[in-house]
């Protein structure tokens, strides 16, 4: 059965939130809303414009120890995966409903260009074409491993139209909200 536009929007935003929490940890998503069109990131807001991925965070620093630099490639790669999460969630929704899927390569041209600019700004030269397969595959892998959380979050988002970060974290991590 063909998903409605609202369902696609909810899954798009839920997919972004689930991948965000997976890559960057809890307390990163500020708000999640049904704003914008299905390709929009408008309804997804984080506390930081450039959160540092969990895998890139240095271990706790002890007095007297030298701090290690954060690997910039990891930051670009994590944001690349996050950039494809919404489109990948919609793709997976259609796939699970046995509905013809869009070709993801036609989606995200602007996203690929932004990622290439981000990489360039930190002196990491990568061609725009690089921001396709690897990030798409990783976004789908993360979504498939957490699909129940995507469904739960999409349902709540469709019902309430907007969720705060605490509620998003609780739904994804299966916790109670106090």
C-alpha cells in the first residue's frame, strides 16, 4: 500500500532522528516536527550545528595528558550518513510496503554538494560523487538495525506533529520520560 505524504514525512524525520542518536548520542536532537516537505530537514533540529560523533570523541581527558585531535574525516562521514538518513527511511518504508521505490541517486544533489563543501572547508578533498554509496549503505544499515525505533518515533510524530528532544531520546532508547 502506498504511504501517505504525512507517513513519508514522519518516517523521513524519524529516520534522521534515529540515525542522529545512533551516531551522536542522546541529548543531541532538540526538536523533531512534521514541518516542510518530505525531502526537508526543516523539522529536524539539533542543539549543535556540527555535533561531534560518538566515535570521534576523545576518551575522558586526565590532567597532564595531551589531548588528541578529533579526526575530521569521521565528522564528515557521520554527517554524510545523517544527511541520507531521511531519504533512506522513506525508501525503506516504501520497500517494506512493496511499493516502487524512488532511485535514491536522484535525491540529495544539494546534500552531496554541501558535504563536499564541508569536507573542503576542513581541507579534506573528496569529489561530490563520493557522497553516494557508502553513506547511503551505512544509513540503511543503521535504520534496518533500529527499524522498530523508527516506526515508534514516526507514529508518535504523526500523532503529535512535534516532539522535543527528551521525548525523541526516550522513544528511540526505550526509556520512560519523567
